[in-house]
């Protein structure tokens, strides 16, 4: 596949490109200031606020051609809800015109709280303190944008509560719309293993709209 990653220079986007390349896929690395020395990665300077630029980048050019799928991994600091919603709509619009799949890496806030399925994590102060609630709510708005869009070929991947650079183990547990907790009691995964889950889903789509993942420990040797 040729996989476009919008947010290619970020914590998540860079690992998705590494995982994609390790599996032999080509990558289109989209961000405002992309760079790559890998001939299998085409860096394309794109501002997610520019719908024409996003569409043109996904349409592709020699040698890698058009994207077969696009992974959206943008974010701003501080969180900008309008930017996130606008970028998501722009990618969905372009993907609809090109007939390609979208995988959005969103936030844990859009998941259901494990203690109370009627409560979103974004609204649960035991997971989301008041000072980070705007970030969580921006992610909820991003998922709402996907749900309200005419393009139906998308999947929204919510990380667990903690997502940090770490080890690529290749092991993770997958769920749908409720926050998962690992065997050690923490809701976490390494970004490297999240990227494994992204590529697994792109290669073998399960047809779920919302998915989440969590670290899975190695089984002890017998
Ligand atoms: N536990 C959780 O729920 C959790 C934890 C971490 C991350 N996340 C989510 O994972 C996703 C990725 O986060 P991250 O940590 O990888 O973010 P990050 O490291 O801050 O990277 C953000 C990316 O967005 C790009 N970007 C920002 N503004 C842009 C624009 N106008 N046009 C094009 N590209 C732009 C940046 O590239 P340039 O600056 O070069 O343009 C960069 O590649 C986000 O949705 C975030 O909310 C969730």
C-alpha cells in the first residue's frame, strides 16, 4: 500500500511511518515541515488547514502515486478544537473524493469510561482533570465530525489513557469504544505498539468504527 500520514513528524505519525516501512509499504509523509532520507517515504509539505493541498498530496505523484489510505495524527499545543475538526473534515472530504480509507488517531477522551458506560472518559474526572478537559473535548468533537460525515470508510482509534514512546513488543489487546486497562492496572501502550495496531487495522480492517488498544504483557514461559 501507499499510506499517507498527515502529522508525519509527530510522536504517533513518525512511528506509523516506521512501522509501515518495516512492513514494506510506501509512505507519504505530510506535515508542514516533513523530511525523510528514506526513498520509500515521500515528504510533502502540507498545511492541514489547506484543503486543496491535502487533496493534491493524497492524489500523489511519481514515484509513489496516490494514497491507498490516510492516517490522521495531527495535533496542536494548546489544543485547538476548530483546527482539529477542520483538519478531520478536510481529510474526510479528500478521502471521499478519492475513495480511500481514513484512520484517525484520536484521544482517549472519546471512549466510554470503564466504571460507567454512560459516561465518556472526557467527562470522568477520575481520568480527565479539569485542566486537560478541553483537549479531551476536542477529541470528542473530532469523533463527532467523523460520525457526521458522508464518507463512511473511516475508523477512529482511541489510545488508552497513557501513550508514550517505548518498546515495540508487537503485542496489544484490542477493544471497541470503552477504555481498556492492562494487566498491571494501568491504561497504557507504547506509541510503537499503537503503530503496530494502526498497520494491523489498515492491512486487515475489522469494520469497527471506534477501536482502542492497550498494552498486553508477554505470557510467562512454561
Ligand atoms: N492518551 C491519548 O489519548 C493520547 C496521547 C497522545 C496523543 N494522542 C493523540 O494522538 C494524535 C497524535 O498526537 P501526537 O502526540 O503524535 O502529536 P505531536 O507529536 O504533537 O505531532 C503533531 C503533528 O501534527 C502536525 N501538524 C500540526 N499542525 C499542523 C498543520 N497545520 N498542518 C499539518 N500538520 C500539522 C505536526 O507537524 P508540523 O508541525 O511539522 O506541521 C506533527 O507532525 C493526536 O490526535 C493526539 O490527540 C492521544
